[in-house]
């Protein structure tokens, strides 16, 4: 048995033991009680349900009409966080409908972690692995060393598709940390820093904002980031292209 | 093995239904893409020695869909899929040809664990190949036969992704998950009927156009290849890839049409989300300008863009090759010195579609005419309806469609007009029946037509002008341009004269377009393109990017950018010169295949119009020339080629490449120097080795 296989099997056992043994009771209790977690006060044993959580100090917003669907952000995310190019491990998912031919602008779905004001993923985590990082602008993060792979954060995510990501090799969850903990990101991340997805987007369809967007629907996160229309001319070759109507149309 | 590879190549024999695997490491010396595809073609189709390589529809034809190590690693534009095989489209005979297509097919292959797919044999009934990670099956495709490319891809997507709701759910595949859809390359009805004018279609507008490889799929009863994968690609320096990308975008803001972005191979020059009308927004210019409608002289396809998109959709749905069936292209310009047929107004790409209208106008083609036009409604030539009927006639081989299905020049030949219209310059196809794209005055582009198998589709040197082309007026002098460029073309960086485009008098032979200096420019173009665009599969519209209009001088990011990407992904210790040398190896591999198929110096000739006034289509702009010891820009819209000059150039080029100057065949010394002794042995056994 290879080391990596052995590691995987051990992790599977961890998860299974957790689910069928004491962990299951803990998890069930945690889910019922909605255990909150923060970096300072995360405690899976705590039954105290917080009425509210400190808001994240930054949010990722996007322009679904401007986005090219090129998935640059996905590669930047998995490269800087996991050190591999793997879209399935990207914390931002750009879902292209090609080849199923939904018409613009519904042909691309942009799935970013919303850093929810009321983060269910944090609430339901039985081990405190999913926590609020108060030392870094209250980002909702996952500490994989504490994750037991119960997937409750994934099941509880109210977004479709869910924004918490399942790592099928490590058998743990992960999620957007605004690049605060990205080991292969050579720039400062977090709410006061830069994000790999934002920086690599070729059309500037992603942006970090400080104010919490409207939480009720996607409109709060799907915003107009289009620059002023740019006229392109071809000298000696006729009229310029018509100005964009909106966004990147 | 270097990083960036999946490690294995899928091999499918449709005759025996055998599904096998090739170890990628065996072909690592050829980089990837066309390099590996050509080397595999050599081993599977040439070495056995039982096939003369003449019939593209022979079940022994081996068609490969290959990725490169950069695909699926986040390198912008690095995700193209290279295709090579004996191509049915070329004239007067099928030739070994390579092309490529963008989109997400190559990277999805990598995520499924494959560096490429190699297909040979012929299924006894329609099939499609279904790749889901390691699981590969040959599926019954009878219900797909006859569907257009959109319908076929939708059917396959439903079969693979089942009830997974687009944009709302992760699809579970084994233990893994993905939000992606299967990536599919397929053919439409035009490919099914084994025409020579069919493309491979991927998604709603991406196509492998040149070569007519849709017909090869059709000949194998292969409707489609679908792939979905959930894995990842290990890279040597993940931070280095991201850093390189940021270095590019921060230092060279938008210096080409293509945005310096994209994880796959999009967007193209039009951006693949300008799809606010119909689906054709993913298409490249070839599809977009396939339908023209009416246009004013000198005007680039203006008017209602959505109509152009609808035209593109027709071409893509039917899977017709917009390259082989060009109706005129993007623009028509006044050219007083053009052959008589054009009456002073020449469309940029006068192909099959344009030619039948020309014959109609001179009374040679039409209802009841010498060339019966049924079922084409020639009086509706400039309508979308005509395009639909045109595709249908070719796909079903009805009436004139039977002639056109066999290819442009084959049809012209059958109609008895080939010699006359070739010699008159009415047929503006530079070589091998390949339609005009760009060419003169960019002589490297022109020369590539004859030494390869038609249009090289490589814009690398196209923009090196003093203005008047796509780039607008130059902001630099000819001397500055040449000085900047010379530093980039290692190992020929000691010879600035390679950039002199002098075409008149003694200068043309001494320092200009027929000189040994120009041979180096062509050699570098083929080596660079062979490695970075065809093996590393980087979109050639994105890179190379030699010239910048940014504030930091005129030097663009190439070739440093692509070399940095290559190192970051693979971890290779090679120098840039080493990579160019690998490009030379790939170029010689291709050459060996072509020689085995019968290529000889005598065949490498231009169509007559290239030697006549009016050969240049006037959007190439002015070119740098070295005259009387000084560099300057010269307007070369009147450039045409001297026959003796081209012959002298061929001699210089063969000599530089280490090929026999009488035959154009590689010598043993050259091949062994490149580590290709076995190739030399096979050529020798068939008496095709250069002296």
C-alpha cells in the first residue's frame, strides 16, 4: 500500500468512525443546536446559538454579463490554494453551459462563496473546523485539520450549487478564504489584500467589496462592473464595432 | 517525466473495438500536440508499411486529438486540441495535415487522465466514444447519425450528465464531483457523408476547420468523442504560473485582440460571450464572416451582427468547413491590378462560395446551364436560406452538391475549368487547394503554404509592419522594429536581415525575400510554431506577441512569456533555444511523413496568381526593407513572387534545414542529429532519404 493510499484509507476510517460512532451523536446534536464557531470561541461542545455573527469585512462580487466564462479564476484558485490545477477543487466555480446552448446571459453561472452574514456552514460544523476568522476580517473559513469530513457544511449551504467544496482526496471540506490562507499565492490575501481570482480575471468581472451585499437573492452579488464602452477601430477598414449595451455584451 | 502531462494517451481501434493505452513518456521528446500526434502517426500508420497514405478515408488513417502539457493548467490560451492525420480537403491529393481547435476539450481530456485520443479503424455502424475519467466505452451512435452538431451534443450531454441540473448541482462521478459538462467534439451531416469540406465541431462554435477532418470522422462512422473528468494536473511551480500571468497582464495591457486571460483557449478575438443574439458568438472569424450578406466596398462586415451569427450557426450546425467553402471573407477591397474576373474589387477570401457566384454571373453555372446549379437558388446567393440549401445539398450530395462535396478544386477540375481559371488568377488559392487567409506580403506565411499542406494559420509575423494592417499606424521606426525583433529569434538573433522584405531587383535575392536570410525567418517561424503553438498548443492568436504598444517600449512579451509558462508548468531545465530545437524536430517529423506520402521539391509550388500582379491582398501593411544600408518601411501592396526567386529560396531553405536540395527530402545526417535515426531508416528503406 502506498503512503498516499494509506493516508486516504485512514482518513476514510476517521470519517466513518465519526459518523457511526460518537461523532454521529455529536454531529446530530451539533446540527440540532446549530453550533456556531469562531476562531477565538469555536467549540463543538457549546450549545449556545449565537443570534448573529460578526460580519465578514469583505465580499466577492461579480458581473455575470461581463464574465467570459474562461475559468481563469478557477485555475488561479486551485493553483494558489492546492498547488495543482484542478477545477473541482476551486472555491469559485464558473459553470459554462457549452455544449448545452443556454442563451446569453444564462449560459454561465458564477458560484462564489458569499461569506454569508448568517453562515450556516459555520453554524452546523460539529468540530469548529468551519469558523469565523476574527483575526482576519471575520472571513468564514475551514480549518482542514479539524474537519472530519461529515459534509454538513456542504449539505447546509443554501446556495446552488453549494459553495463549500468537497476534496475527494483528502476527504475534507474547503471553501473560499479570500486567499488569506493560500500557500501558493505570492501576494497578501484576505480582506485587506488581493485575491488570485480577482487579479487574474482578464475582464475584471470580479471585485472585492467591503459592504455586505443584499443577502436575499443573487442580485446583491451579481453587480455591474463594466468599464465604459471602448471603441475599437480598424484603420482603413470601416466602422468601429458598436458600443456595448451593458457589461461585456 | 516532466510535470503537466496526464501520463497516458487513449488509443481506440474502431474496427476491433479495442481500447488501449499509450504511455505518454514514449513520445515526450515531441512535446505534445501535433508533435506527439505526428510521431504516433508515424509509428501506427507509416512504419507498418502497408498503406500508401493516399486515401484520407482509409480505415488505416490515424487521427489524433492531442493536448499539450500546458492544457488545463491555467496558462492562457494553452488549451487547444491539436488534430493531425491524412486530410481529405487538400488538392490534388490528400496530404498529412495538422490543425487545432480551442474550447475545453483538451483540458477535460487531461482532467480525465488522458493526454490525447488516437483513433484508427472504422466502426461497422455509427458510434461515439464516451470517456468518463478512466472509463472508456464505444457507444452506439445510430440515433445520433443525421443530427446536427447542436442536437448531437445535447443528446450526448444528457446521456453523460443525466439529470444533473445545469448550474445548480455538482455531478458525482465515482468518488469525485464536478460542476462541468462533458466536452464533446463531433461532426454534422456534412461530415457524416464523407465530404471533403467538413469540420470537427466542439461546443456552439469552435471548429477544427482546415483539412476537412470531419469527413475522416464520417469515414470511421464516428459521430463524436465526449469526455468528462474530475482530476487535476500536477505542475512544477503553481505560484510561478500565476505570477507569470500577472507579469503579463500588468506589464502588457491588452496588446493583442485576444485578452491575455482565459484558462482554456477562450476567448477568441471576438470573445466567446458576445452571444447576445445567436450561438455563433463562440465562433472565430471564419464562421462569423462565412455569411456576408450585402456589403459595401471596403467595409468590414458591418450591419446586423446577429445575422452574421445566424450564418455562423448554420455552418456550425451542419459541420461544414467555412475555410474550404469561403464566400468572400471579411472584406472586399479595390485592387485595380487584380485579374479580370474581379473587376477591380477583390474579396479577401474568394473560395468555393464566391466562385459559384462568379460562374453564375458569367453564365457558366445556373439552371439549365453548362454547370447545372440545382438545387442551389443562385438568385438568392446572399441569403441565409441559400447557406442552408448549400449545406444540405453538399451533405446529401444532391445535384451540384455531389461535385462540391468532393472539394473546391476537385469540382472545378470536373467542370473543366481548373487550368484556365488557375492561369487567369481567378482561383486565389495559394497552394494545395487551400484558400487564401493571409499571405503576401507576409512571405513567411506564403512560403508555409507550399512547404506544409496549405494555410499555416500562424499570425506570428503578420503584425510586423509599419502600419496599414490591423494594427494601425506604427509608433516605431523600421530600424527599431528590426532591432527589437532580432533579439527574440534565437538562434538566428545575429542576423537582422531576416526581417528585410525587399522584393524587387537584386536586393530581393541578396537580402530580401529570396535570400538565405529569409530562409532563417521561415525556419524560425516553423520551429517556434511547431513547439509553442502546435506542441504546447498555445493559441497562435494570443502568442507569440512580439510588439507592444505599451508605455515600456515596443518589445512585446514573447517569447519570454511562453517560455516562462513552459518552465513553470513542466519544470523543464531546457533553454529557450532547446525548445526551438524541439520545434525543429517536430517539423522534421512532419516532413518525413509528407515525404513518405510522396512529397518532392517539384510539388512545392504556388498557384499561378501568386506570380502575377494583384497577388497581395492589401491589408498586410508596409514591411521593413533594407536598402542602401538603411532600414525603412515600404508599402508592398503590389508585391508578387518571382518564379526563379522562389526556386532559389527553396534551395536556400532546404539547405538550411539539412534537406536534399534536389528532392527536399531530409538527410540521414539531419535526422540523426535530431535523434531520429529510426525515421531515417524507414525513409531509407523506401528510398526517400535525402542525399
